[in-house]
């Protein structure tokens, strides 16, 4: 069975084609600058050279058509015909309170995703364009949607409600949703496998630290709290996002600096975080380099970033009345030896002991990096959101085919 995984943004579309026989990636790629005159298509087949071309791609329907043409092309392709694509899975950022798990797309599901446009105005409309574009190019092929929020729907009300007038929750569904759920779910399962212990028995904190960053408390395999909130702005300090701050800063700054809502929004999402404090970059590699070169602002940015992450880990240990497993994942979490050391060296009060040699080893494998006897096992687990989407899509479409065959 071949599953195409799509992550559609407003002007981009990333894809991976999986062969579920052995979960191998046959090809991956991306279309960038959709809707502009010079769109860039990059196609990377597993066993053939990469293709990169620039052409006009005005909408998502044309982008998906171009992807399918490449996948079946005799020269660059990896499958014989487009009928070889058995199902398509989409990443959808916001599933609100409606979607607690992945589902197959039908008219009702599309309507619900549309109803959630308000909660994710930058993401959900783009995902819908991706779904419609697949429908137009591959009519009748089952599609599934996998939500970033779904894993966190197990949070109790004490964790997901904000202490603001309740009418705002009733009218507008203002509450904590959390994001990166697919990743937190996947790495928690992988960590339990590495430890050879049932996930249900663990008190785990997973740190997805990439461009965006979030931290989740996972008790017995279920998300009980997470740092991102109504939107992906809350919580940890990130590359360009502020994370937590006094909400009064928003009206105060708008007043003092004469900013509009959209300007203050842009300030907090695009011009804050590591970038604002270091004045150098939003990329942790450059921050660490700057710090090593003696740049004071890079050091301050690094220290604030790791301090805030450590406080979250401490608070989630309190939320679960303990923690026995700490997991690092995503671009920074998987690769930054310095970040993991700075965070873990301040958590010895939990009985956590990092093994500096294991921490410094480079590997693409999920692995333990704490010292033997550490009360909290620390792991690095590479995330793979696309694989989860492919697996869910495979499971749902195979079950639907079986049901249809039995009728
Ligand atoms: P992601 O959003 O998970 O793709 O993570 C992307 C981010 O990972 C980049 O912006 C970098 O800041 C960070 N990153 C990647 N490699 C390294 C590295 N070796 N050390 C520190 N940060 C890294």
C-alpha cells in the first residue's frame, strides 16, 4: 500500500510517498511559492537524483498535479501510475474539541475543519486547500486528516481552562488546545519501547524543541498538560516567538508604541524569542556559535531559553507529582548537546544525572543519555510526524476498505 503524506501551507506544500510494506520513503519533496510567478519545485526520489525546477504554479490544485506528475514520471518517478497511490494523509494543525483522533475525510469532516478556521486562520484554510486539491486530482482516493491538537484532548479541565470569564470558553471555545501532538505522542511511545517499560506506567515529560517549541506532561501515556495554548504562541521561548509573558504587556505596548493588533501579533510571533534577545538569529546553532565566540547577547538568549524550559519541566514534575522520564526531540532537542546539558544540569534536585559522554554522541537512533542510576531517565528520540500520519492513514483506509468489502 502506498500512502502520500501532505503538509499544505498557504504558499507551500510538502510531501512524502511511503511504501507501507516496510514504511520506507519512496520520494519526498516540496512546492514553494505557490501563487507567485516563480514557484520552486524540489523532488527527491529515494533512488534517483534530485529534481529542482522553477515554474508558475498558481494554486494548490496545480501544485498537487505537478507532484503526481513527478511521482509517475518515467525519468524521476517512483510509481507506475497515479492509481498506485492508495490513500492520502494530511497534517491539520487545529482539530478544536471536535477531533480527538485522526479520521477519514468526508463532507462532515470538511465542514468541521472549516468551522475551526477562526482558531487557526493561518493553517486550517491552507490544509483545506490541500484536501480539495487532492480531491480534484485523485477523485475517489481516501484521504485522512491527522491533527496536531488531537493528542492533547485528554487534558483535564484544570489544565485546559484559562482563569478568565467562562463565557469566553462557551462562546468562542477559548481554552488550551496544545500543538505538536503527533510528535509528543510518537516520541512518548518510542521512549517507552527503548526503556522496555509499558507507557502506562511512566510519568514522562516530552520536550519538542524545534523552531516552534512545546513541552508536554504525559501521565500513563496520556497528555495531561502542555505548554502551547489557544495558539502556538504560549509556553516556551522559541526561535522568533515570545512564549509566556504578562498579558498586560500587549495593551501596554500597543498604547506606548502606537501599534495595531496585527503589528503586536507580528512582534510576538516573528520578532521575539531567541532572535529578539540575541539580535543575531533565531537559529540555535548560531546562538551557540555566538556564545562560544563570547557574544553576551547570544549567551543571554541561550540562558533565558534553557532557564524557561527548565522551569516548565519543574512545573510538570509538580503537575504529575513526579517524573521518571524526560525526552528531547525535534531540531534543537535532537541535535543540541549544549541545550540538553544546560537544562539537565539544573535538574539534579530531581535525582537526574546526565551522562556527558552519551549526551555528546551523535546518532539518529532513539537512545538514553542519562547516567546509570539516574532517578529520571533522559532520552533523545528523533521525531517523525510524517510517519505517524502515514500509519494513521494506512490504518483508517485499510479498515474502511475491509468494512466496504464485508458489506
Ligand atoms: P525543527 O523545527 O524541528 O525542524 O527544528 C529546526 C531548528 O533546529 C533550526 O532552526 C535550528 O535552530 C535547530 N537545529 C538544527 N540542528 C541543530 C544543531 N546541530 N544544534 C542546534 N540547533 C539545531
